[in-house]
């Protein structure tokens, strides 16, 4: 099965991205609506998508970069049935090619540390992530850590 990886965000449909976030449990259809994802994708400097032979979006990665010194990978999602097939590594390589010459930061959960290390990333000593979550109707938004 061939998987197409592209860094051209014009080909990425917000409705497909929203469905992938919801399918993977990152949030609700309200939090990840096509309208919100359209705005989110437009605001990202780097967006990499992965499509299967049928043209279905099976992976997405988003990031911010100044394209000089620093790039921050915001997230990477791959549909469960496509995980552990090398797609994530190919998506990381695409991000790296788009952000060439910058330090790249990749925040992830402990369960993904092996993946990050396999891609050549190392833990940065002394770096701790802080977050101030947005509240939606009395509920804190964002994934459980």
C-alpha cells in the first residue's frame, strides 16, 4: 500500500482533519470542528499530510517555524490502522526538510518517546512544558496528559 506524504496544506481538507482528531480521541466534534480546523491549519507554518491509495487522509502533523532558528511540532496523528508502518518517520522527515536549518522541538507523551528517539530526537535537559488551558463551558479543553 502506497502512502503519499505532502507538505502542501492546500490539499488538506479541514473536515478530514477534524474527523481524525475526533476519531483518535483528542477531543469532541465541537472542539475539532471543520471550521475550527480550517482556521488552525491556516495559522500553521508547516502542515504535513499522509494519504492512502484511496485518497483518504490517514495522518496529519502541524507545526510553527520561523524558518531561521526554531521549529515546534505541535502534534502528529496517524489513524490506528496505519500506525507502525513508517508513516510517522516519513512525516517527520518531511517536516525536517521544510524546516531545514532550524532546531526542531517535538513535545510528546511518554508512550511516544521511543518513536522520537528512533527519529533522532533527544530529551532536552532542563526543559519543562507549561500549559494554561482554555476553558469551554466550565470544562478544561485539551487532551489528558
